[in-house]
């Protein structure tokens, strides 16, 4: 069985909102395919993480 490597990169799309990212597949360092997608931070998760962070500082 022969395997091929898959190189990809994810970058923030420069011309779009801060929630738009670009996923690209690379072949020999050149982009052969790309697609933009939206990735929004979940507000509830963010609030939970901040709460945990505050509690961890209080105990130290």
C-alpha cells in the first residue's frame, strides 16, 4: 500500500471578517485547492473558560 502526504494550512482570510478562515491544500508548497469557512467562537464556551481561568487565579 502506498501513502501520499497531505499538506494543508489554515489561515485567517485577509479580505473578510475576523471569523472567516481559509483552508488550503498544498502540493510541493503550492496551493492546489482552497475554501473559506466561518469559525465563530461559542459565547457560552468562552464564558465558561473565563470563569475557570478566574477561579484558577484565586486559588494560586
